[in-house]
C-alpha cells in the first residue's frame, strides 16, 4: 500500500517503512543507540531527499528512545544523574559542532574530513570492543570472573575534582569526564547530524566503566533530548520533518524497541558488547565502501531552490 | 405604353465580359474556404487540476486535441506531426562531479542551473529529430535544455548538462516518448503521459505544436495545476507557516507514541 508524504513529496510503501522502523527500533532498544545512523541512509535509499531523511529519522529516534527508556527505567537501569551530566556536555558540544561545520565549510572538503575521521574512529572503537568482549566471553567460558569492570582499579579518571555519586551506575567519580564525553559526542553529532549513541555507549562502558545494562538505559535517556532538539531544529531551519513518514516509522520503532529491550535483557553483557561491536564495524565498512567504491553515476544533482 | 425606363443601356460585348467576371468571382468564393483557411489546432488535458492526497502515486495525463481543416485523408497518412511538451514549475539545480582524490570519491567541480523545469516531457508522433531540425526544436524551446539563457542554445550540452538530463531521466522527471502521440482520425489526436509521485506542486504548462514538413503550422497552450489537498496540504502549510510549532508538535507526537508503545507492548 502506497502512501504520499507531504514534505518528502513522494510516495512510499507503508509496509516497507513500518518494517524499517521496527528493525531499527529493535536495535535501538537492545543496544541503547538511537539508530539515526541506520534509518537515515535507509530512507535515502528509498528515495527520500537527504534533508527529510535526516530530520524525520531524528523524529523517529525520539519515539523509540522514549519507548526503550521507559522499559529500562522500569528495571532500574537509567542513571538520570549521569544522563543529565552527559546531556549538559552534549548540548555545548552540539553547538560547537555546528560552528565547526561552518568554519570547515569555508576551507572546502568538509565531507571528506568528516568521513575519514569518522571511519577511523568507528573502526578503532569496533575493534577494541570486539577484542574486549571476546576476551570476556573466553574468560567466562574458562570459569574466571567475567567482569569488564575492575573495581578498585584507579585511573586518571578517578583523580579529578568535582566528584559526584552516581548511585545507579555504582560510581563515585568526577563530573568532568562524563561532561567531556557528552561534549565530544555532541560535537560529532553537530558535525555529522547523528545522535552519536554508538560512540556514547562504548565511551560509557570503557572510559566511565559503567555496567552494560545501565549504559543502555542512560544512553537512551539522553538520546531522547538530543534527538528531540535535532527534530525541532530541523523543522525550524529546513522544514524537513515529514510527520506522515515519521508516524509510520514511529509505530514500528516503539514496538521494535520493546522487543529489543527484552531481547537485550536476556543477553549477557559481553555478548551484547560483541554484537554492538559487530554493528559498529558494519557501519564502518559501509562508510568505507561509500568512500572508496566508484560511484554509480559520476555526477549528482541537488535542488537549491524553486526558481522564479 | 412604354415604361419610363432610364436604365443604363449596355452594349452586347460589355455585358458578356461582366457575366464572365461574375462567374469568376463565384468560382473564387467556392474555392476560397479550402484555399485560404489554414490548419489550426485546439487541445486540452484530461485534468486541469491534480490534487495530491495521501493515496497519490502519480497521475496519468491525457492530452487530446483536433486539427481544424485537416488535409490528411486518414489517421494513418502521417501528413502531420504533433509534438506535446509539458513543463513543471522552475527550480535551481546544482550538478556536482565526483572526483577521485587519493582513492576516495569526493564532490569536485559543480555547475548551477537556474530556471530548470522540475518536470519536463516531450511526446510526439515520431522521433523529434525526424520531425524537425535542431534549430527549429531549440528555437521553439522543445528540447529540454538546462543551460544558461546566454549560452548558445544550438551547441550540444556539456558534461554537466548531460548529467543533469541523465539523472532527471532516471527519476522519471524528464521523459521523451517519441511515439506517444497518435492520430485517431484525420483530425483527432491524443497522447498520454505519466506524472510520477515525486512531481513538484505548482503550475504545469502544456504546449502542442502542429508541424508539417519541418514547419510549424499551429500551436496551442494550456495550463494545469498540481496541488496538495486534504491533510497533505494542512501539514505542508503548518510546516512552512509555523515551523517551530510543527517541530514541537512532531516531538510531542513522538513522545506520546513512545509512551503508548511502551504501555501496549511492554514485555517482562
């Protein structure tokens, strides 16, 4: 069944969109990521204009993150205090990111710089996570304690001032590292137009050493706000949010997020991390293919404005 | 009694010359309609207005018309050629060339085109090149020529222009259908064109050209309006008139949707 989208100004199959929303929502609820980096390219593949794909994707992320956060919150897996500190950094970072884009645009080749940084970043995160989680799985199999967190082990992170007690995360650390993590992820979000959950999650796991389950809930919690602001900003600046498309994606997304959350609950922390590592590496490979493979057409067109 | 007749008396030779002249005029009058009245065309589209609603998947437009004073004996004589062009609202488009830098594909040189029709179709009875020469086609604006108005219209398109044509063609926003117009009788003709779902809203102009032997005999213009209707129109209007309200509304709907999904499908 086809449905016409008033903002995208094209017609799409309602069931395809619903299915895409469900699949991305499932991954979102399972890993605590927003899924904007998955939904946006999928929508573009279906012929949705880029600006609409980015903005509408953000709107769908709001719905599936609310759905996922609620179910994690019920299980006591949302650290609101940590989420707020991350978010505070994120807002500052996103603002700086948008400014950075403006500066880089003047020098040209911004797309290239971002894409390169991005793939280097993603591949290292993916590989580190994969190695760590596989190691943890091995240790679990051989009977040794399989914990990514080593309580009692102190790093530079623990020597900083402004210490706060994060009860849900079972941490007593300085507010500076989470603020800085929020800031750098926000910086990337502002530059790339993605929520950055799949960067935030590894950072919370490996730098802050939060428990895997709390990471998922807390990440989803702060993504609600990031994606919400992104949606409003895109609606105001580009009028690019397609509510009809968003609604179809959301219905799929919120259902998928519930199933994803309960699926994630059944998995062990290290299995979850290994799967997320594979997902991150998959995205990285896709980016590399875009960068290196010969394009389908040597040219691209873009509508600048309606003529007189 | 002789009537008071003061008529002009004419001699026999003069009167016979007058009769001849009268006969000639009568003959001219008989022949005149066929001789002096040239062919003209009239045409119209099946829809003057296309409303886009939620079930819109594109539209089929029939352009039909008639040749008045047609000289061809049957529909199949091929005496006339018809070209129909349909043009959508204008837009500014930029074409970017992808270039390889150190193994990586990046956007390189670009060229902007102003006033390019967002949709363009040319339907005809035979291929355009066969119907008329390139000069005629560009003079009458029949070719889809995305280029600056100052550029020499007769020159073949450069790589950027060709790319624009190719990519528009791929999106079915640029259509050339060489045998889409058919004569149904010696004067009636019709052509069909599909507007894809991704057409822009606005005014579409239709022009019909009647051609014989590479020369324009008659021309007819029409307009058609494509617009959004129902909820599609209301949403688009809200998005452009009150963008902040629209954005806020989108987020509120998303939050509500998330909460509803959680209550309905919560597992465990």
